[in-house]
C-alpha cells in the first residue's frame, strides 16, 4: 500500500452514523451541534423529522428531484431555497450546527459515486451563504462537528495497486481539524496543543470519549465498539482503541490502560516530536528500528507515546499508564524504566 493520497485542498473524520432520530445537544450559550443524520433512499424521502425548523430562522427540508425519485437535503429561509446538497445518488450523512451568533454550518457527505464527496457550507440567519467548500476523494471521507465551529475531516488512504475494487479502500484516514469563522475562513488547528497536553495529564485524549482507569463495563455501555483479543484485549471504536491488561476474557471490572487515536497524525518524526517536547519535555524512552519508531513522554501521572513510520510520515498517538505504554515498545528493546 502506498502513502495516503494527497488532496489539493488542505482539508483531510471519523464519523459515526446514528439512528434516524435527529436530536440536539445544547450548551450554556444555546449553541447547537446536531447528531450525524443518515441520509439514504427511500427512508430520507419520507423522514418524519423534516422539514426541521432551526432556532435561527432557517430550516432543513427534503428536496425531491423532478426526474428521479431520490431526495436531497436542502437549506431554506422561509420558503426560499438557500442551498441544495448532493446529487442524484443519495447515500450519505449530514450534520449541522448553530453558533453563538446564530450562523449555521452544515455538511453533507455523499457516498454514492464510487467514492465520497463532502459539501460544507456556512449560512447566516438571513440566508446568505458565506462559506462553501467541496472535497472529493476516490475512497472515503469522514466528517464530524466537534463544536459549533470546529469540524474534524478525514480522508481515507488510496491503494494505487488495487486489483479488486474493494482493495482500493485502505481504512486508514488522514484526519485534520478546522475552525470555521464567521467571516467564512477555514483555519487548520493543531491536534497537539495546550488543551491536548492538559487533558493527557488527566488521562483523557482530546476529542475522544472515555479516560484512563475507566472500567470496561462503563466503556462498553457508553461507547459503541468491538472487543478483540490478541496479546492483549482491546476495544475498538470509530475514534479510538482502548486496551486492557492481558486477560483471556473481560468480566467488566478491568480498567483502560491505554487510549490510542484511531486516525493518523501526519508529519515527520522530527516535527511530531518537537510538538510533544514543547509540552512534555524530552522523551523518557525511545526505540528506533529501521523506519519504525516509538517515543514516550511523561504527562503527569500518565504517559504520551508517538509510534510511527519515518518513511511514510504517519504516526499513531497513544496515552496510557506505564504498563500500557510499554507494550508499544514490544518486540523492540526499550521502554519506560
């Protein structure tokens, strides 16, 4: 498999498809972030939740094409069309937000054309479209709003040597984060920042649910995932992989000892380690075997590790206990003493 395909636009989500119910979460400022809504034919065409009136005077409706039976999401101001999403092949996901100044950001991801296309718009309460972007990829695209104006976008790697069509999908996403401004600007955010460092010291991975020390039964009850057994048991969710001490069967009381980000971080070994050293100082353990490397840093009572490939310039980020992080150094020498 070759390196991840480079997208001309600087964008690059892990996304969880939810049930058809379209509920909202509201914070103290009355900002809103909807759940991800699945759009599929024919269910979406007759969805009882639409048209959906938003609190800023806009609404989301269902547009039915004149020459086909497929339906498209549409943003409206009163009865006037503001923006129509998608094309003739309806299979995808959509999500919207309402910001503190009552703007709406919304995306629709269409998965019906042999790859994914993501449309992202920003609309003012008066119906003015002030942001409009589109990303297309021959494989997958994931997206999710993490807050009213922060979006996570991941572009799936492309296997140029595929033979069967299914082989072109690598399942590995290059994920980036963006702040969307009221002026229509898109600003890339660094995942490794002060917030990341502060959360790591508390046993939490930024923008990932759960925490170190959390019991398996609680993790399973709150986050949908799959339990796998190997050298160690690990619970895989769309955003992260959670590991536990070696055991043939979990009874529920075992606690999480590592949390690994599922999506890749892109950058050279030097670049990624310089970012971590800014917040955690020099690494306390490291191992290099050819192009493969692992570095561990002290983060309060916990640890942060970066494990990657120097040639492909991609890496995985993990927080954990000493015992959990040391597993990353196997089968190479080294580890936290």
